[in-house]
C-alpha cells in the first residue's frame, strides 16, 4: 500500500467511525474504488491498525470516564467475591448461631451501573457479530450492500433528528434498554449501517440524555472493537512485512486517531443541536450512487 492510500484510508476511518456515515461502508467503497485488498494479510493488519487508531481517540476524549469505569469494574469484582465469602461465612455462622454478616451492595453508583450497561450491551453485539461474521466479509466485497446500508443509515438519522429530548442517565436506564442498544450495535456491523448513528439514534429514542447517548455509544464500542481486533490477530501472526509498509500503516493509524479525535468532539456538538439532516442527505446520496455504480460500473 502506498503512503497516500494509507493516509486516505486513515482519514476515511477517522471520519466515518465517529461521524454517523458508517466507517465499514466507506472503507468497503474506497477499497473497491482504490483497488485495496483489506482481506489480504497485509490489508488485514492495516484494518486492525485503523481501528486501533480510532480506539486511541476514544480513550483520549473520554479518559476520565474510562479510568473511572475500569476502577469501578474491578471494585464490582472485589465486592462480588466479598459477598461470596460472606455467603459461606453466614452458612457456617448459622450452624454456630452467629450473627450473619450483611452483604455489600455491588451496584451502588452511576459508574458501576454504567459498567454493567456496557457489559449487557456487549453480549448481544458479540453474538450477532459472530453469527454474521462470514456474511459481513462477503458483503464488503461489493458496493451494493454498503449502498443499501447507507440508505438505512439515512433513515435512522432522520428518525434521530425528530426524536424527543430525553433525560435518562445510568441510574434511570434499565438493563433491557442497554440490551436493545447492544442489539442495535450488533446490527450495525453490516457495511454501510453507521454504528454511531444506529446506537445514538437508539439511545435517543429510548430517552437517554443526549450527551450521555454520545458518550455511551463510543465507550460501549471499546469491547466490541477490541474483541474484533483480537480475533483478527491470529490471521497475520506469522506474516512478515516490509519496513516501508509498516511506516505507511503507522502513519495511516496516526491519521485515523487524529481525525477520529476531531470527529468525536464534532459529534458532541452535533447531537446537542440534533443536526443530523445533512448527514442523512449525504448517506442517502452516497448510498444511491453506490447502488447505481454496482449495476453500471
């Protein structure tokens, strides 16, 4: 892959991953237009590195929240084992007629609820991702399915533009609602269907606070992207690459991280103003062009 191709793909990944226009759809379109084989071993590594770049952007923007979530996540595990210990202690104590120890409340704050919501959302996303894995790979080889996906994205963004403002934050959100958002994220693995557009629209329709909807959409993507990256690592563990190729891939990754950071900040502003109409129009036009290209190109 040439340097300019790596930079272009980095820009596309950074823009489309966080703006509601579908990174998978645009990467599929661009790889077909530019003739870049992202399914080959080298291309697969570049795909992983691009996603790593956008993950870095998420960590930079939401680091305070992510740090708190990690701390509370370990605290949940610790309190769980304390309760397990107290369970057996109380069983033994009952035989000796000792006073039973009170169990600790494990989910006792907004961030702990946030942690559990991410876990609940990740489960259906993972299941759907595994079930659709082969189909998604084949779907990315043409432009018609990404084109249809982009039109679906346009419809979703139009719905988001007309969604009523919600006020729900973690303590007011049910695990069922978190599961629904996870299902939406799983469906959005299809090329052309924007992950951020789909999950943010779902959150808004469920009554989430708009700022929390953006934060939740991006943070909940971390386990899903990390899981996908880990599954792909085995495919190129024994492959060797030229130094020039690694340099180009690294530059592309840095570009995706920088552009992604800017786009996350942009999305926070867009959602506050509910200005999805322009993105909906863009996705519809690009989707229609992709479908037409499939038949006449």
